[in-house]
C-alpha cells in the first residue's frame, strides 16, 4: 500500500481532470476521466463553432464539463485518501498541508499564505 497526499491529487486534477486519479493509483479511472474531458470539450466546441451545431447545446455541454471538472476534484481527494493508512493520515494532519495551501492560493490569491500563518505575504498578495 502506497500512501498518497490527497491535496496533491486535487492540485493535479485541477491542472487536468484525471491526473489526480492516476497519481492515486486509479489509472483506468484517470484515463477515462481524461478521455471524457477531451470528448466533452470537442463536442461542446463543435456545437458552438459549427454552422450545423446548436449553440445552446454547446453551452450546455460546457456547463456540464465545468460541473464534471468540479466533481473531479472531490473524487481525486477521495481516491488518494482511500488507500492511505491510518498512521499516514494522522501524521499528515499534524501539520499544515502545503498542498492545501497551494490549492487555496489558486482559488484566491493570498489565502494559502493565511492558512499557513504567513499573514504579511497573504496581505501583500491579496
């Protein structure tokens, strides 16, 4: 059993859906998510850009892809955490998680610095 950092999986899946699952050892699921993301994106853009397409269907597909990508972040976290030992999880929670800080900073500049206690950097970035 290999322990994996859940917030690293989330950051990888934020780069591209499925990467966090591959990192977590769930390769088939990860490759399927990558394929689905690419397929939905291609279909969306075809509907939007093609003269034969329907722009409302394309926009609906894009919205579906956004929801899918958001769900993917939760799944990446759960996929990484599912095989972790209890000891690793306890050790991981003893300190502030730098991968969580990175994720928070991607959402809102400076929030990751607030999380790890670097208030001045957080204020300067925010």
